[in-house]
C-alpha cells in the first residue's frame, strides 16, 4: 500500500511491484484455465487481462472514497435536520 508521503522512487517501485504481481497472476490464471504455455501463445489475452486489472485497480479506490462520502453525508442528515428544526422554531418565535 502506498501513501502520499512516499517519494517518487518509492511510488515507482510500488507500481512496478503491483504490475509484476498482476502479470504473474494473469499468466498463471490463464495457464491454469487453458493449459501450460497458453499465456505465452496468447499475449493478447494476457494484455486484455492486464487492462481489466488496471481498470479495476483504478476504480476500486474511487468507489471506496464515494462510499465514505455517502456514509459521512448520511451521518450528517439528522444533525442538519435538527438544526433546521431549531432555526424554524427560532424564526417562528421572532
């Protein structure tokens, strides 16, 4: 996992490690599914697998962030409604 305080070199090392791991997993999965050597014979399939992986890797953190925002907004609903009621009561009393 990386964080915003990592140096550029550390971030590049992390990205390389993730890419290598994904490539090894893609090749292993395809060879298990279709037989040994299949990934070597079908590099376009390995490339497609890697494209899907990269898309997923990019999308999941964004979905997590959106879920956190949704949760935070949900937690604010009652306090905001309570404040609106108080302001309405105050306005009625003026």
